[in-house]
């Protein structure tokens, strides 16, 4: 049996595993995986410790600050947010996320932005003593180096798909799927789509390829009006740069809805 003790201390790795789960659920339309991810979101929304960890890790992962003193202060202020929590309580909160489905973590290699996650974890769990000063300084330096060298994500125009291509039933299903989430959970869900760019791009490009294949199949039998709409959508898909941006969840959702509509109609 895999020893999950190192993972319990590393919220970043836990988050990465669930982000991969979400990508897989979108790609395969696996309801059980979607429900599991929804449970993960709910746990974060309802637990102050988990919510703080999520926001701190996200803050650091997304921060771009070339000024070293400012980056250092940013790291310190984020880590200081954990001073009000008992380390035992943090571990118990993380364990709840792992216990939602232990097999996920037994099957995944302990990697995923390993160095950054390890250093943030070190800063959270290392008590300040004369003996640990070097450890804290070293971990802080590495996190600061990540922020200083981090790059802003390039934003691109979202794909605009004609409403006529999306069935009302599919839209209703999508809305119903997230209807039970409150505004806090929805905000977390949106931010959670921060798995590696390679993982997101694979989901995005695979869904585009599938949509294009379905469009090609329909072009043979479509009338002139429908063919014109299909060709316009296909052109959008073919010219999409497939760059990962902040609208990823909205764009991939549109693609999934389009795929469902093309399969049903």
C-alpha cells in the first residue's frame, strides 16, 4: 500500500491530482468523477483551513513579480496566514480530501510542480527555531525565485459558437449540474482549473478534434443553411490557437456542449 503521509502535508499535490481528475471527467464525461470533484470543491468551500491553503497555493502559483523584495514580502504574508491554524488541524483537513478517494493518490506519482509545492509545504509546516532558520530561508528563496521568473498567461479571444448549434437540453443539463453550488463554490470551481498547461491543452485539443470529426460527418447530409453554420463553426475550431487562458472553463464547457449537440442532432 502506498504511503500517503508525504502527500498529506502537500496540499499542492492534492490539488494537482483533483485538477487532473476534472480534466479526465470533462474528456470522458464520467459522472462519477464529476461527482467526486464536486465533493472536493464542497470540502474546500466549507473548511477555512482548506480554503486558505487553496487560495495561498493559487496566489503563489499565479503571482508574477520581478521585484525580489516585493516577491519575498508576498510569500511571507501568504505563509503568515497559517499562523492561526494548528498544524495537526491542517493535516486532518488535508486527510479529508485524500479520504474522498484514496485510490486516486495511490495511483498517481508524487510529482506535479514538485519543487514549488514542496517548498510551500516546508514553509507552512516548519516551526521557526534557531535550528530551522536555514531551511526556512532556503525554501523562501526558491519560492521567490519561482515568482520572479513566472510568466503571465497570454489571454486570447474565446471561441464564439452560434447558439443554434447548442441544444436547449444540453444547456439545461449543464446549468443543472452546477445549480447546487453557491457563489463561493462556483468561484473556487472556476479557479481550480489550474492543472498543468499540457493537461489542459490535451483536453482542449482532443475535444476540438472530436467536434471537427462530428462536423465533417454531418456536412455530407446537411442542407445549405445548416452546412453554412457547420462550416463557420469548423473554421472557428480550426483557427483556434488553443492557448490556455483564464476563460478555459468557459471555452471547454462550450466545446463539450457542442460535442453533445452534434452527437444528439
